[in-house]
C-alpha cells in the first residue's frame, strides 16, 4: 500500500482508516514483522482480538514501527468467555496491557450471544462506560445480523459505530448494509476479497445481488469485471478513495462497459487491496453504506425501510396528507442536550417523568419532569444515592412511581430506591435486594423482580421472598395474582443433545401458580440438517394482552459466518391457548418479525415504529423530522428510536420516549424526544 488510506467518519465523529491489517490466524512469530511491515507500507489501522492470542505481539510491532501512537487506529475485540459487565471491564484492562497502550480506538464485541442476553447486553454496557470514561474512542460489534443488532440496540444506549462482518463480492449482505445505512453504522469487512461464503455453479444470482434472470455467462463476465476492478484498486490507492466516500468521483463511472460498471458496483461493496510481504494476514476493507459510491440507493432516514419523513424542503414540519387510519408520532418535547431518553412514566397529563443520558463523554443522568405547563430538569432524588447510569422508572399501581438504580456490579447488596407520591421523592422502605432486571407490579402489594437468570423476588406487601426458577429466564410478566409467566432457554432435557457433547439450547417457559415455579412444556426449535454451528433457541420476551392472553417471542439462531449456505434465523412466535403453547398467526408485512411494546384499544404498538391493528392491518407509524433549530440539517439522515410507549391514564392519548438519531457529516447527534401519537388525517 502506498499513500495514506482514505478516512471514514464514524457516527460519533471519530475518523477511521478505510483499509487496515487484520491479524486473525497470524501466529505470534508472524505478527510482529507483519505489523511493522504493514505500518512501514502506510497502513494505519491494525485489528486484533483477545481470541487471536497475539495482542502482545501487535503491541510489540507497534512499538518497533516507531510511528507515533496518535497516527494509528487500533482495534481489539472482547471474547465470549469474558462477557458480563465486570468481566468485560477486566478483559479490556488485560487487552490494553497486552497491547501496551493507554487507550483503544475501537472496541468490539466479537460475537452476539442472543440467549445469554443479560451477559451480552451487560458487556456492551461495559463498553459504553469505557467510551464515556475516554478509554476507547469508539465501540461496536462484530458478526451481528440485522435482528441481533436491533435486539442489542433496544437494550443499550450507544449506537454501534462499526459492525465487522463477512462481506465481499460473493456475499454482499444487502439487508445488513441497509440496516447499517439507516443507523449510520459503518460496515467493516473481515474478508473483502472472498471469505468462507464463496459461489459455486449452483449459486443463485440473488446471492450476488443480481437479477434472477441474469445468465451464467453474464455472471462470469461480471465476476471478471470485479476481478479487474480489484486489480485496479490494488494498483492505485487514489482510486480506492472513491469507494464509500461522499463527494468523491467513483472510478469506472465513466468510459466503462456495463459489465465493468456492475462488476465495479460489486467490488465497491467490498473494497479491498492486495497486501505485499505480509504472510498469513488478512486485509480489512471498510465500506460506508450511508452515502457515496458504495450505496445501492439513498438512505430512507428511518429505522426500517418504508418510513416516511414529513418535513418540507425548508426543514419545517409539514402535516402529511394522512389516509384514514394512519398514525404519526408528533414531537411533544425535544430536550436541550445531545443524548437520549431511556425511560418515561406517565402518571397523569400533568405529571410525566423521563430519564435521559447526555452524550458528553461522562457518565451522567438527567431527570425531567412535566407538570402540565413546562418540562423542567430536576435533580436526582437524594434517596436514590449516587449512580453512574440513568435510573429506571417503575410505575407501581396507578399513582405510585419508583425510581431504581441501574447497576451491574457483581455482589451488590440492597441498593437504595426512591418513590414519588405526587409531591415529593422519598426512600422506598424495603427495596428488593440484588441487581434487578425485570420489574413487574400488579399493584403495591404484588410485585415481581427478576434479580438473576434463575431467581426472582416477590413482594407481598410485607416482605420480599426469593423464588427459584427451573431454567434461566430473560423476561417475566404478571397476568394477575398467582398467575405469573417467565420465559428463557434451557440447556438440558429433550432436544438439547448434539454430537460431541455439544448442547442445542431450547425455548423454555415457566409459570408461578402461587406456590412455586413450574416448568411448562414449550415447543422445541431445530434447524434442518446439516445443523449450523453453535445453534441455540430461546424466548426473550413474554407479553400479556389486555384480554389476558399470554404471548412469547424468541429466535432460533446460531454462530454466523462459519459455514457456506447458512440458513436464515428463525423467529419463534407463541401464544398460550389455556392449556398449551401454539404458534401465533403470522402477522402481515413489516409486523411479522416485530415484538410488542404496548397495547391500545385497537391493536399493538410494535418495536421499530410499527402498529398491528386488531383487524389485521400492519401500519408503519410515520414521524416528523427535527426542526433546523436543533442543529439537524436538511439532508441529514434521521431515525426515531423509542424505548417506551405509555398511555396517558384516563385518556386515549399515547406518549413515547427515546431519541432521534441524526447522522450527518461532521456533526452527528442524538436528540432526546417525547412524542405524542396523532391518529388519522
């Protein structure tokens, strides 16, 4: 490589080189000379991982190169065995010591673990703390599919800056790149010139991003053009600048054959360069799919494809021509700091509370209150004590509100909680012990709090009682007195056996009948043979309809990126018919893979700003664009993320809280918002 690599701006304004050196499968003996040679030849991005076993050699290669640390961009990754909040922080310290560095440029979660969600999410929250503390400049993930990305982002605060995945001309990951473009996530390839997913004579055209009618001869000509394109990129770094960079002319855009143009389009999705003199080392390429040469289309500016922006050319809100039955989120309040709202509680039209966090590089929390006339920032109650993370609002009955700390410290005892009685905050006399995950209250004297994968606390009005669940639980829901459900996964019993002592996690459900938790027979999930690597199925959410019907949601997934011809992840959708679990009727359109957030008198609010009406209609909820006064520019890519949706008691009014993510060149930010639902035209 000659000359500097082009730079990509991440969604937090940090600049990252587009090309870099990955030391996967590089032995310790090979790593030091590989790193020094790469740096001598102009590489400035060096990528390693705890699981590679060569972090120390990467650090030594950096030292021997003699290049100033500030000129380099160093990435490492957290391995699965260290997932968990405290263990992730310890693993980061170990990696930093191995690398002999005092900070990292990018820290990634190496793999998703969808059915050990608490540890997976806690690991990313640990990365968020490292980011807030200034110990890492950007955080992200690796090998995360669209669904797993959404799952993680729904439970965390910082949008990943990078998702490092397999991407090359034979595996273009169109759906994943579209999701990345919507959220301003950079797609980073660990196999830009061909990885483990390679074409064969039977490879369908759709796998290459081509029309089904494309002939085999034409596919060969396109592949040849792609190889020509790769050779040109390897010879001319200046041409490589055109890939994925807005405002730069794309090579092959003029005076090229149609085959070269389409072949070049394939290569732009996985822009790579050859490496010279570096053995057993893979080369990274980065493709920014939000703009420039690497895009297939303009970003929609919404969280999911098909969402409509409703701002006129001047950036002012313009009421859409809404058909009957249409839904729109209108801005109720836009906070005056960059960040997001993580929770909201609506006690009355004139008593609304919200919790937010500010993206200013520090651990902090904001408590906001609306008293019927204005929104005002309030100090955190003294009764809550000190907390590094935004506390959580819990509605206990119709008039009581509790505020609890969000902590992930291991071995914590009883943490202080605060309660709001309508006029002031005071201490909760008997908060639940331990670190509470899910919290469900049927009333002041009937509260459930999940404080571990297999334990839950119950409050009966006088004391907390610890109960033991048969299997690991990820969510629980209260139907009524002595009628509580929990869902998760199990690693023992029918359907979990695989060869060589491996286990296939299976969905699990449990029911509290007033005396104990009992396991409930739950349908198994299993991929057809050949079974992909490290399969696991489980339930991540249980939801109770107003009618009392219980529904459960989960996935059947596996460790992606290890085999050819991967099957698609499978969605699990169950309902309890009174005696057994049965499959839900498949929802139409974009509602099919969404999960419920709340329910009104006419249907369900689903994640991703979708609404499933009781009559079967699937409606995308529209949203406004931010006014220019917030700093959002006309051409910015905006997406609305809601963490909570609540009814205003005694009305048919609905409020949501979250943030609008604004991705724009040089100044991306999050605008904390409260939104109100508008129905019809």
